[in-house]
C-alpha cells in the first residue's frame, strides 16, 4: 500500500543508556524507512567534542543526514530550551519534505523536550550570576515577596531551586505557584505527547559494564586524550561537565595518571547509564527489545515492533 504522508504518522525514537547500541540501530532504521536522524544527545551539540560523545562518523553522516550535531562551540552554554526550539524545527522540516524522523539518544530530557509539552522558563546568564551572588536568605526573601505560597511548591531549603525561581521571576516568567497551575504539567506527568512517536528501548542489561569499558578503551585508542587536551580551556560550564572530558582534564593537567582518569571515566559513565535507565524505564511508551548480541537481530526485532504499531511501515 502507499505510505501516508510523514506528518500524519508517528516518528521513530531509539532510546536507552549509553553504550547500548542506539546509534547502530538508529542508522539501520533510518536506512530502512528512508529517514534522517535527529540526535537527542546533550553533548553532541558541541563542535569538536567528537570521540568522547561517540558522534557518528563522517561516513555515517554522509550516508544518513544527522541533525542537532555540531550546533555550537564548546564555550557556549546550550540550554535544553534552545535544543527544543531547533530540534522541533528539524522535525517540522523533515515532515514537510516527507522524510521520516528517527530520534536517537540517551538524554531523556532532551528527547522529551522534542515530543512532550515541555515549556521551559526564561534564562539569562547575567541574571543567574546576580542571583548566585546573593545569600540564600536574601533569595528566599525575594522569592516570598513575589510568591508568598512558593514554599508549597518547592523546598525553600534548596538553594538551587530557590535561586532558579528568583531568576525566572526577575526575567518575567511565572512564579512557582502560577507555574503549578499550568495544565500542561499534567500532560507531562501523564506522558501524553504533543508529537506522536514509536519508541524502541535498548538495554544490554548485565553486559553494560563490559560494553562501557570496551567503549572507553576504544575512545582512548582513537585519541580521546588528545581531543580533551585540544579543548582544554575552551570548554564552557556545560561542556566541561561531559562524562569523559571532566575525568580526563586532570590527566591533561598532570594531576592524575591516565589509568586513574580511565577508571574515573568508567565510574562516571556507569553512573550516567544508571540514571538514564531510571529515566527511560519510567516512560510507559517505550517498547524495550529483548537484548541480543547480534545487531541485525536487534534491528529485525525493532522493525517488527514498528510494523506492528504502524501499518504504513509494512
């Protein structure tokens, strides 16, 4: 049968923890369904951070167009709100060209920002610096002066949350009490998307630790330490916190050994993977594949799920 227009059918998403094989599966599905990939990775947006973020190779990008990669320089602090705006623009463009969008990534919030009714409050670096210069007591007093009931919505003992609320109010955004009344929050909590999608979940289970260690060794063999050294001094607040870069900067500075940096990177990567698992496992919309070491078996299983849920795909 004829394939209906893309903008009337769900997009495809491939999600899961780091080192689970998402990129390879996403490439296979994009190839099969004549699609293009939209990355949902919070660090692949930075130019020059290639090896450590496991960016697709030039050959892979030449075969299948990729979007939301190499968007800004590493000095920038690229927000999820900026990602949402640009990423949704690509989704709309792909639909307009009748090309299937395949979202691939492990950044749960970035993925949900593309498909769910998330609305992000305003942000300004100068205002944030001003608020951070205040004492916690001053920030609480300013917050309660604008929103006396703010304590019902957030922990007033949490400096980060109080500071962010003050920033938002100063920038003309909603106070915590007002924001809590937004009906979109119920849709977010209920996992009700704005943009329909079919999500495939990948998780190698007990094999993850082995895969993480092997992947980090491969990255080091490909020149990750040289990449980090070349970016030292250029990494902004967000980019410098990226797993691998944060742990190897001390190696570049000579304050720890390469083996110590490697072990720290493995630990940080496993910690990230556990958080990713927790985030994605809460989402009832994701269909998890039974893990198989053969990538072709995984792709065949994913295609069966998509064909089951989307008649246009068969």
